[in-house]
C-alpha cells in the first residue's frame, strides 16, 4: 500500500442519494472536489472525516486504514482538519482563545506553531478581537488558523468561501494559495466555483450525482470540451502558467512571461518579479485573427496554432483549442466566424486577449 496516497472505495446510501466512488489521490498539494449542488461533494468529505460510515468499501490514508469491512476509525481519531462553510468559532473567546484551544488539541508531534499560523494568515491585528467583531472573511481566516493548529495530516475544506462576497473571496484567496508551500499539508477543497478551483487546485475530481466523472490535473480538466456540462459553458477557459517578468508602475500593468509569449495583465504588484504564477483565461475573453492585426487597443496578441476545433450546430458556436507554444488557450466563436475565417485544425492564428478580462485571475503557484 502506497504511503503517499489517499485511497478511496466508497459506497454509501443517504436517503435518496447514492455515493459510489473509487479513486487514489496524491497526499500532496490541493485536490479540488468540484461539481454542482447535490453532486456528493460534501458527503464525500464527511465520509473521509468519519462523520458518515460507508455501507461498503474502504478508506486508507497512506498506510493507515480508516475504514474497511473489519475497521471503522471514529472521527476524533482521524488526523483530519475539517473546515466548514460556517466558521463555527467559539464566540465566548477572542481570536487568541480560539487558536489556543486548537493548539491544546494538537498532537505533540505537530510542527505547526501559532506564530507561524498568525503570520501566514495575517491574524496579528485580530488576536484580541472578539468573534462578533470580525468580518466574514476574517472569521474564515481564524477558522482556518484554528484548523491548522490541530496538527492535521489532511485538510478537508468544505466550500469555505461560499458565504463570502466576491471582494472578501479575493482577499482570502492569496492566504489559501500559500497554504501548500507554507505548511505542506495535503488538502481536499470542495467548491462549485471554477475560479476558486483554478486559483487553488493542482488536480480536480469532477462529481455528478455521486459518481466520479473525471479526475486529472486542473489544466487538463479545464481544457476538456466534454466536461462543459459540469464546468459550465459560459465559464469555460484554461489554466496557463508563467512568471512575473515586470511591473509598470506608471501604467499600472504587470507583464507575465508564458515561456516565450508575453502577456499584459492588470497590475499585481503584490507578486514579486520572478515569482511563478498561474491564471485562468476564459474562452469568452479570447478572440481570433488569421492575420496580425494593427491599430488595436488589445495589448495581448499571441501567435498559435489551432489544435482542436469542435463545432456545435445546435448552438451555432464552435470551441477552439489553440496551442501557444506548449500551453493552450480556449476560444468560443460563432460558426459564422469560423466559416468566414476558414478556420481549421492546424491553421496558424493570432489569439487576442483583453487585459481587463484577466482582472483577478492571476494567482501564485
């Protein structure tokens, strides 16, 4: 049995819902559990944590068996940190009290220290605050800190940003991005928001009606046309990786090197030059030209080759996958545009991307 895998073989019936899933997940980085409401995401996490007992199968974390036909390890004996949609903090304690409570429950072997958590999550100015005086985003940061201080071997994050508005989500995402490198604890992250998944996840499990529909790297999942019913046609896009090559302080633009191609994005000075980043580029923000355009306001013009073209006569649209030198972009065009430009697989084109379409899409990697 591999020591670095979470091995799942779960069969569970809950009222009118069945969860039947088998998978082996690397115990490193972030695995997103993605799907619509009712797809089984939260049920999966609750089963891994021990809050639900499967009808059959097995759950093994590395060499440890948490469930099989002869064994059921109760939740309090599983080294799991579970973070819910609601912060569930102790309101009679201040922030320091909440963190101290978790610290007392941690195993002696835990290497995570309160000072490290406070610094990583930016909690220094909140330590004396009462829970009632915190914003939603601040409460979730404290809840995450409390979860980390229990010294878990595995983090289970059940839509921790679902109750936050867009602004507060964007404020807390950078903290979540730093977790894998800062604490080296693998995480399963439940979400139905493809932007969150693109920002945080190394790999994605797509669930639908209690069944595993796909499991691959985040980039692979986002590139697959056949997963549009689950990821959403309107939100379709890809994940690209690059490196911050410079910041233009006067024009408020950041430049990213995509392994040869150069991309201008909205100003992100909080990420240092040389840092590795990744961003999601939506298909609806990509236009296509067959000749190099002149006199355009669009600053991002990337040469590429159409690797795949899939037409949908029912909607009058087409999906394109464009190779831009080892990485790919998706574009959605009308069939009329495809015919007028005589676009075919293998044809050289220029992909045009509006910088404003990339606002908020850049994250550290």
